[in-house]
C-alpha cells in the first residue's frame, strides 16, 4: 500500500475510534444523576434509593456484558466479509443505540433505556474491528505504535467526553439542555463517522486473505474457551484479564478514594479525569512511538506491568494534591505503554487470517473486566477506601507474573 494511502487509512481509523469513544465517554456523567433524579429521570417518582442504585448497576453492566458476546462475532464477521463493511454495520448500530437512548430520556422510558444499552453494547465491538484494520496495516515494527493510536483516541475522548456530557446536560447553561442532549450530539457524530468511513476508508483486508469461519450466537464464549485451552493464548489472555480487571477496579472506585481522602468536589473530580486524559494523549502520541522504535513489546511489558502494580500503593502516601497529581501522571503513562504493546502481541497469536477473531476475543476478555467490578462493588464500597487500591495493585502484579511465565 502506498505510504500516502496508509497514513490516510490510519488517520481515518484513529478518528473513527475517537468518535466512537466520545459517544461512550460523553455518557459518563449522565447515568448516575439520570437514575437518581427524583423528578426528571427515567425511573418512576417515589422509587427508593437502593432500587435506583440497583437499576443503575444493571444499566452500567448490561453494556459490557453484551459487548462480551458481540465483539468476537463482529471480529469473525470482519475476517469473513472485510473490515469496512462490518465497521459500517457496527457504526449504524451505535447510531441507532444513541437515538434510542435520547428518545428513552425524552419519554422517561426505562425499558427503552435498557434496550439502548443492549444495542450499543452489541455494536460497540466496532473497536475490535478497528483494531483488526490497524493490524492489517501494520508490520511487526509499527504494530505497537499504530495500536497506540487507539489509546490516544481514548485519552482524548476521556479528556473531552465527560466534560462535554456534563456541559450539554446542564439546563443552567442553556434552558434547552437536558439529559438527552449529549446523546443527540453522539448520534450526529456517529452519522459523520459513517460518512467518513464510507467515503475515505479503504478496505484493509483483501478477499484472498479472508476466512469463512463458522458463525453463531455463542461464538464469543466458545472462542474464549477455545483460546484458554492453548497454553500460550491462555496465559496472554489471563494477562489481559488481570491487567484490565485491576485498572477497571481502580477507575470504578477512584472517586470514592478521592472523596474520602481529599474531600474532592465534583469540579475537582472532573479536573482530575481531564488531567489523566491529557497524560494518556501525551503517552500515546509522544512516548509510545519513541519507545516502540527502541524496544520490542515483551521488553516493554516486562517493565511497565511491574511499575503499574507498584504505582497504586504510592497513591496512599500522597498527602496533598500536588503530590497526588505527580503520582497520577504515572498511571496513564505505564498503562498507556502496556495496552498497545499487549494488543500487538495478542494480534499475532492467530496469524494474519485470524486477527479479527483473536482481537474480538481480546475485546470480550476486556469486557469481562468491565462488568465484573460493578458486581462486587456493593461489598467494596462499604470497605475502607484503601481496599480498591490494594486489589488493583495485586491484580496487575498477577498479570506481570503471568506474563513473565509466558515469555
């Protein structure tokens, strides 16, 4: 492929991932007040707080649960029919999900809200398809750097999305702003994304490299079980699981830590998340390309996984905001170096012809790490704020140990 077309396709894929992540992160500040609002939410007036928080847990958890089943299906379909067609199909589903969520809020329909989360969870597997397209365009030397584009897209969305969602849902800023406004914007951005992919993205998987694998609704769980039967694949996916579980466990309860130890306000919480997003962008845009030129993924992961595990307990030693911010900068740095290098190794497990399937399984394993922490959240929230920090550190330390064993 010509270098000009290669750069264009990588840019389109990165922008697609960015808009996709914006559509997801824009909802971060929405669901909690939407479910707890006694007058303008989607839950009936008079519903008790315990019932509301239970419903909130299901709304948050149903998305990654559906993603667990759907991501391998979309990855396998992209191996069979090509990346572009399945990516457009996935984006169309995300567009439908965003519109349904906006309508559910306007109609105060909890049923439609759940349906929207199911639709969006099923079609969010487009992330696995974009990763497969990047793998198609990469060689061994450029793979980690190119996968870093996905991390940069997520960092940028984490910086922009939550702030944008909070701004657009606040009627104090504009009288016509409400909970539905961010989802209408998300729908518009997804529509733009569909047009961009349709007109600018080349098909990255030629017909001669496609494979006609069997397709059925349980392909996700079966592929995960099959992947865990092979010793090398099992160890690598366990690394993905424990790294993702530790990091997601931390992010799920990070706000509790900040509120309990530093009495952080909502504006301070938003500022901290934006700060982490900035470091994520810098890591993926500047540090990952430089590191990937000098070191291979196994060399990077040997160091970054161990450092990631060690950073979390250091948070407990930070007595004030300046030192807290200094420690927080290290978390997106080590995690931002670990993820693209780990994804680069995972993409090579099944060979060129099975990259969509393998990366779909990878996305399912990551989805597991997203819906499991909320399931045990009720117990953890009642414990001292130090517990989630130690659980995160222990989980990532296990990931490092498994990786060293699999090398």
